[in-house]
C-alpha cells in the first residue's frame, strides 16, 4: 500500500462515505455530488447528503487500498468510490465496496469450505441516487451485499438503482434511506 492514507472521521454513521479517487473530470464529480444531494431532498434536514472525501492523496487509490483505510471505522459497512468508471460513464456509477467481506477471513474450513471456495461478491456499481438506499440497508443489515450484487447483475447496465418505486412488489429490496 502507498503511504498512509489520511484517516476518515465521519460525524454521522447514517451518512454514506464517498471517496473521490479520480480527478480527471471536475464536471463529472459535480454531477455525482448533485445527484447525491437530490437523492435526499425532502427526506429530512441533513447536514450533508454524504460524507465526501475530496483529497488528492486519494487519487488513484485502488479498491483494496480504500478498503484497508476505511476498515479503521468499525461502524462502516460499505464505502463508495468515485473512480475512473464513475467519471467516464454517463450513469456516474460509484463503486461500492463491502467492508463486511473481511469478516469471512477466519472461517473454519470444516464448516464453511463452500463459502471459502466461492466467496460472495465484495464490490458492485451503484448509481448516485441509490447510494443512500444501499448504505442504509447495509448499515441496518436489512440486506446482504450479495443481494445488491444480484440486483446489479439483473440490471441491463450492471448497476444497482434506487428501487423505491418497486419496493412494494414482491422480491424487491426494501428501501431504507436517510
């Protein structure tokens, strides 16, 4: 890992953590931030739509490096990266990384060999307006990360979208937002 990344201190565990790791397109980043803000309009008074980390020391950080740095926050279940794919895609999908995936490291192979041989997905793409729904459900443990990966796999663009409108239909993910 590169030099020690700065510590992230969040004031509110219910606010998603979004780290900018690509600095090639300021306009695209602005669109991501605006979409995150629109996603919580009218919900309630929020100090911030997301905890945004915009520090060039994070430029080019890989998912593994971000996971290692974010894991210092024991209350955090998922971190979202605004990486090169985010900046180039018109959907602006953030890379969601599951911090709970490391909980499987110490599994007893006698009982969990199948899980050890075929670990669940630890990353998925999420459009900005679905970030709060994904974060909230993972924080509350309403939904497993693998369920979001299944949702993305079923999406034509391979992303998780906010399914609030579909939440009343059977089989859809529950909406839990800030």
